[in-house]
């Protein structure tokens, strides 16, 4: 029990000290590489993706760039999926090292999936569809050039004859250069 408390208190203490002694850096003209994981869990599936985004700050509050990712879905239906698109983020003005933002993404989703139908046999298919998402998050600068972030977004994959809606949680790290 004591180890759990220490494991929870030390990171919070570390981040509090970092926030007390520094401010958010100037971002205009800088590039950023982000590595992050996205997950969603429904009653019958679990989806985990890894992603890379390369952003460019067109001013101190607006960032644009490409994003690429891929992952797996486990559950009633197993699948591999990949995404490629572009994102836009707006960071709310603040002098703090912790910065809230809103984001939107549009692009293409590729999915290859298979399902075991028991006595009916197995089923597999591939599809390529458009996708769009919108969300919000919080980024915290650990130093002038590194940060971590948490984000929630709602994604819609537009498929022929329907589509799929997902609520995603994201956690990642970024480096400015």
C-alpha cells in the first residue's frame, strides 16, 4: 500500500515543481514530433493503436500536420487498422506549462478484419474509408522542448452502408525542434 501511494505522489510532486519554475515556451515556427497511443474499449472489443504526428506551429496557438497510425482490435472481431490524415490543433492562450487544446483530424482509415462464425466458418474483409475526429486535451511541458499529453476524441469512420463511431483516449509524448 505504501509503495502505491509513493508511486502516485512522486509524479504529481515532480510535475508540480516543474510547473512552478517554468512557463510555456514560444512555439511559433517550431516543429514537433509526437508519439502516442490511442485506445478504446467497448463491451465486446478492445482497440489499441500507436501513432506518429509531425506538427508545425503556424503561430503560438495553432498547429497543423500529418498523422499516421496503426493498431489492432481484439474481441468479437479481430482486425488490423491503419490511419493517415492531417490534424489541426488550437492551444488556448496561457502562460502556464499546462495548456488545454481542441483538435480535429481528417483522413483515410484502412481496416482488415476477420471473425470466426462458429459452424458458419470464418469471415474476413478489407475496407478503406474516410474518417474524421474532434476532441480536446491537455499538454504539459516537462521542459522547454518536451511535453506529454492526454486527449479524448470522438471519431467517425465513414463506411459504405453505415460506419463506425468511436470514443478514444490518448496518451503521448512530444519533442519540439
